[in-house]
C-alpha cells in the first residue's frame, strides 16, 4: 500500500473529499481509462478525527501503476491520501470492497 501523506490541518467533510476526488478521477481518466475509485476507512465511517483519506483504485492489467501513483501524488496536494491499488482480479479474490464496505466514487 503506498502512502501520500500530508497532515489534516482542518476538519474535512466527506462530501468535500468525494467531490475533490471525483474531479481528480475525471482528469486522470483521460490518461488512465477504466479505473474505479473507492473510499473506505475512517473518513467514510465518519470517525471524529480521521488521519488520512483511504482511497482504493481498481485497475486493469497493463496500467502503469507507478505513473498513476506519481500523477495522483502530484495532483492531490490538499489531502493526506493512503492509496491502495488493486487489479480487478486481486479485488475479486480478496473481496476488499465488500469487506471494507467501500463506497464507489468514480465512475458513477
């Protein structure tokens, strides 16, 4: 699991985070089509003081995950992101989305 860590300086609303990440997903979808973005973890559970934003991106074989991680890190300066990248077959095997009650934020 890769981390793009920045500390929260203020309270972050789930709605604002979702909107911000949808915008990023939309921009990256031109270069990286067919990605599915999910939120999970403490922010989604609306715990009092989440330390980061847990983001899962499901991708297909052939995606340059290093390039994706670098682009996302450069674009996502407002949030401390804990990024998990899983191939579609890995997610199917692990059932991570169901286990974590993850919420799909892109595409809708």
